[in-house]
């Protein structure tokens, strides 16, 4: 029996990622079933959440279970707000550290996780209310312009 070449794995996973990015609202198992045969009836697999799939595959602490946290509770300037986002979410090196650049990264790059937490809302509201308002506006307008594709933000 011939074994499969492990070198194929990155390319196969990359290709699945390309297709999945066209349908980010779907779960991986749902995506695969839809493309294999939309008439396959397998509700257990179709409804399987991605984090549960990873757990069943033996992934300890699946990344989807842990929501990334952007902690802004101690920032001392608007520039630091941008620095924290850029560092925590791995923004491109050319990120401009302003709200126009924030919008561009939010809507044009895959830096933002689907769900994440921003902590320090009370701190921002007290010390940087216009920055907080601008940030909230970016997320609201992103959701309006790209429904279902924008990140879901939990404010703390």
C-alpha cells in the first residue's frame, strides 16, 4: 500500500483556506459537506462547531476557543492604541497608525480574528472618548459595509 506524500498537506490546507475565506460564515465541516455534495444529510457533522472539531482532532486549547484580547486598559495615548492593535493582531509592517489605516486593515486584510475582546473600554471612554468613538464607528461601518464578514467585538 502506497502512503500519501505529506508534502501535499500545506497546499491542500491553503486551498481549503482560500475557498473558506469566500464563505467565512460557514463552519469547516459545513463547507466541506456543501462542496462534496449538498444533498448529504449528516447533521452531526454539518452542525459541528470549528472549536469542537479541533477538540475532537486532539488539539489542546484550540485557538478558536480562546478569544484574542486586545488590552487597552493602560494606554496613555492614541498612538499607543494603534501600537497595541498592531502588535496584538499582527498588522502589516506598513500600518499607518491612524484611523484611516485602521479601517483599511479592518476591511482589507485578515488581521482581525472573527471574534475577539477589547478590554479597557471604561479607560478609553474616560481618557480618549474621541478615539473610542472612532474605533466603534470603524467596527459598526465595517459590519454595515460587509455584513457577516466583520469581526465580532466583545467590549470589556
